[in-house]
């Protein structure tokens, strides 16, 4: 199979954007640049711009020229979008316009699973466009601190309600690998939110395991923080998609698991890249139990682990409270960072607390049982002074307060 050389692709990207764009649009001069009405939506005035200084384009209406609508802003992305062509066909067309002879490398096998990636990117773009037309879904995201900037960066979309997809009517969170490729989706059921009822199915349903996706190997949000190891040298691990998005918005190196368990593979990625690990799960009983399970897996991989436990609150509750403050983004980031520093403590201490709490509960139960057996004996003592002496002896013997046994 032939593959274009990097030098050739660079030459293709330098072909005059005016020559290429004029094949698809009626261009108007705008200073040193050009503009046109976008044919991918209702555009009463020209909102599609072509910039000659860097051979790029951007539509201020439909956001073409920016992921996830298009794969980028160069002229190859332009032709793929405007002409609805494959990458190969777009490159060939531009080369012909620019009078370039294709330069290729013969490879023995095709790019691994490229067709799967291409299909998911097209789905991604469809879902992103559908989300822009769904105010209820946008409101749901906005209430969780997720605005248009985060929607674009995280490639969040909505499965059209008139589609044949079994997940129609659900928000689609793109699952992105460390190389920033969409490898699947996690579908958020909206029925309970829109109808104020319990969701008809599980709240989140992930794409099925495939040749390019496995929830045991993916850390949601890792693609954005893997390059920040030297700067931060720590990672925070949670379980919610909106938690990860909002946390990263506020400057935290936060990733989320794809379920309630952590695989040995995920643990090895974390412990081999980060010296400091913080677990931040929901503050209820299931969240604490999950935290202790994850701590065990991470400690077995050699990690030094701390945890944040916010009683009866999940990370989004805390983060959203800070995000809604009327202060600058930098001040919010500082507040969040201070919260993490002040509340993260060794996970081993939580494990010890679980055991000691059980111990104290058992001791208290035994004391109450003992008191119930001793009280009738004390009650039969006729002398008040003698009864007081016996009561004091019992209190000291089983370490209880003076007023716990009636004298």
C-alpha cells in the first residue's frame, strides 16, 4: 500500500489556499485574506475565512477548521470537509492543483485499524453538530461547568434522536486515547434528566470492546496530561467523566477510570510515570470502598498513594462550587490546588481507619452487652455506698464513663 512522504505532504499544505478554496466557494477579498458564505449551514453573511499568511481556514458559524468538526485547519482538512473526500483523495486533488508529483513510500501493510479511526471521527463530527442543536443537553453540561470550549476540546456530542443508533437521544462522551484518537464513546442516558424519572438504562454505557478500545487500558483525560509529568509530577484519579473535564479546566492533572475497577495495566501506566498519586472518588460508602480497592492495586505496583475523601460529596460537587465563584480562573486554579494539598492524606490511613472503626464498633457493642448483664447485679445491692463502690469498679474495669452504668 502507498503512503505519502512527509516532505510531499508539507508541499501539499503549502499550495495556495485561494486556488483550492475557489473550487468550492465564491471568494470575496478581505484585506490580505478571503471570505465566503459557508454552505454547511444557514449563513446570511460570510463567516468562512481563508488566511493566506498560514494557508488555513476557519468558519465562525459551524466551527469548521477546528476539531471535532474537521481534522484541522490546513487545506487538506479543507478539501476533506468541503469536498467530502477521503484523506488520500484530498491530497491527490490538491497536488494536481499545485502541479505536484506524488511522492510515496510503499508499505507492506495498511495503517493499523485506520478505517475504524476514520469512522469514529465521522461519528464524532455528527454527534458534535447534533449537540449544538440540543439546548437541554447543552444546559445539562453547562450546569456541570462544561462550556463550549470544553465541549470542543473533549469532543462531546449528542446522538441524534432520529438516528438508527441504539444510543439515540444520549450525550456521547468521546473516549480518546493517549495519541488523541477517538476510539469509542460513553453514552450518557438523558431520559431521567429530561423526564425527571429514573433513567431507562444504566446511566453510562461504553462502546463495546474492539480492536482499538478496551476500558481496562484507557484512562479518560490522560491524553491531555501525559506531557505534564515533569511540571506536575502527580496525578489525580477519579471515576467520573464530568469530574475529569471540570478538574482539568481548573488546572488539575485529573484522569478517570472507565468503571469501578482498576486494571494492572492502568496501574502500571500510573506508577511508572508519576511519583505522587492521589485518589479522589465519591465521598459515599461505595466511593470509599472503591478508593481502597484502587489503593491496593496501585500499592502492589509500587505507588505511594494519597486519597481525598469529601464526605457525602463527589469531586464534581467540590469543583463546581469553586468554579462558580466570582473570581478569576487563575484564582480558581489556586483555590483548587490548595484544596488538594490540604485534603490529600495517605491512603493507608483510611485503611487503618476502616479497621479501627470496626474495632471500636465491636468494643462498644461488647461494652453494652456487658452493661446489660451487670446492671441487674448492681440493682440488687441494697446499700447505696456499696452500690457506688461496685459501679466505680465496673466503670474502671471496662473503661466507660461514670454515668453509663446506673448506680
